[in-house]
């Protein structure tokens, strides 16, 4: 009898420990991968071996201290501004630039655009590389043709103490008169510009958009991203392909695609209804609002891991959704939440009376639940934000799918995109 009782006790312990093991196994992160912001990853310190090559640069900053260069690059990335850098040994400066071009007039053209759109005190910098037999070491000669507010030769201030000053004026370089070329010759020589115009289909009102440019018709080989109403020279991105696919992707509007044929302007004009004025090809895109059945992914809405609480940069796209719903008063939507996989664990969200939608706080509530429950909570928190900003709740339904509708295999490198929120149009 004693042996029998002991066996029952041991068996009971085994069951308890087994249950604990199972709970520890399934209490994993509901978000198998975190959802980082575009600028969450740290920027490595600039390398002095990456020197500037010859060309004309649209520069937005020059720094002697690497840590100051990192600060500047972080600032640019947070504003989704393209940039690169190069080191100039003679000046012991890191130059951070938006564009590198072969032709002076293209640089002059683009510096105006950079100043207007993103960084008002950008300037043009001319860099010529020549071999100089000095102690067997190659040096680079630097020639500027606009006033530069970072000067390594200044005896009054260190370069880093002059950051963010506005450059004064500039010195124009006289240009030799050139023979007039045909449009085909301009395109071949990179003398033709393309300007992308995005407007509403009804009313022709300007819409701030991003134009994605691809070197293949499938849209897999991305060459660049261009802001609407920005003129880009063919030479800048080496448009050597026979066909170039352009796609306008703006939240709140259907995507629009058009092709450019760099070597056949007549075909481009015929298929796209583009217009040419002097040296610029105007590509116009008529944007149409979503209609019933359309589904849009809110890739710019970010959540904290295992939480139905949003990060601050999400506010921009959420407000675009509010604008859409205010403009289209008959629009009814369903907010679909998705996760990567179907785990079980701790979930954080807002209390019912809490309207601090962005950022984790000590006032958040937490509970145990499934990944599907997390996706439901995320869809619901977006609805709460919309209603808090004046949208009629009867126009919004929510649904959490958990990991039932993945875009990619949950173990693939692209699995992070399975964690998403979609807006599905039910009525318009």
C-alpha cells in the first residue's frame, strides 16, 4: 500500500511538471519577430576608406567627427531622405550627400529640389580626383563652386561648430553654348528630365505621392523612389533598360502603373499620354479613391511587440485614413488584423478610458491570450482611434485573423510582413 501511494504521488508530480513545461513552451512571444520602424536599426560609424569619387554632389552636411555624421544620417533617415556619404582626406571631413551626378547642370537642378522638399541649406559640391605624386600616396583635389559652410581650412571655427548654418549665395559657373539636340538625342545622352505629376482623377487636385521606379516589368528590380512633382534626369539612375515600370503607391488611392521607354519617346507618349515641354517629359497619374472590394495594407502603422499599442510614427497614416473617411462619407470599411503565427502569451493594450494611443505607459492593462486575440485587439484599437477623431463607429467593423492569412511562410525572411493591418472597403 505504501508503494502504491508513493506511485500515485510521483505520477501526480509528473503530471504537474509536464503541465508546467507545456505552459512554458506555449507562453512565447505572440509576435515571432518585432515590428521595427524604418530607422530603428543603428547606423554604423562612417568609414574613412569610403572616399568621394569624381563628380558633382548635392550635399546636405559635412562633419569632421564621425559621431556627428551618424547623428545627421539618423536625422535624414527618420525623414525618409535618401543619402550616402564619402570622406575627403585633405579636409578630414565626411560629406553626406543626396545625389552624385556627372553633369553640373543636373546637380544645380536637383539642389533646388532638395532645398524645397527636405533640406533647405543643401549645396552643390564639385569633386575632381587626380593623382598627385606626394610621398607615393594618392590624394584627391577638391574644387567648390558654391559657398560651403563647412570649411576645414577655416581658422576661426572648427567644421563641426558651423553645422546647420545657411550657405550664402553661390558662384555660378559659366556654361559653354551647346548645339540643340533632338529629344531622342537628349534621352540617349541623359539630357532629358522626367517629372511625375500625381493628381486626383476628379478635380485634378495635387496629391503628394511616392513614385516607385523599376527596371523590370514585374516590379521586382527597384531602381529608385521619387517624390511627386520632382524632376529626375535619366542619367541620374542610369535608365539603360528598354522598359521602365513606374508605380504610384499612395495610401487612400488605387495604385497606378505606367511604362517609360527611354529609347522610344513616341511609344512612351502614345501609351502614357505624357507631354514634353522643352527638355522635360511630364508623366501624369490620375489617382482614384478606393472602391468596394479594395484592400490596402497599412505598412506605416507600427505596434509594440505583443501589444495593441501603436508607435508614434503610425499617426501619419492613421490621419490619412481619417482624411479619406471624411472625404468619402459613404465609405464603410473593415479593419483586418494579422499576426505571424498562432502563439499564446501576454498581451498589452489600453484601458477602456485611456486615449493615449501611442507609446507604452504604466497605465496599460495586460492579459493572457492568443495571437488571434492580439490581432483583434490591434484592429479594435485603430477603430478606437478613428472614433476618437470623429468617425462614426457604425462605418467601421473589425476582425482579427491571427496567423490564418499569411503573406509569407512564417519562418521566411519576409515573415515580418505577415504582421499587418489591412483596410478593406465594404461600401463606397
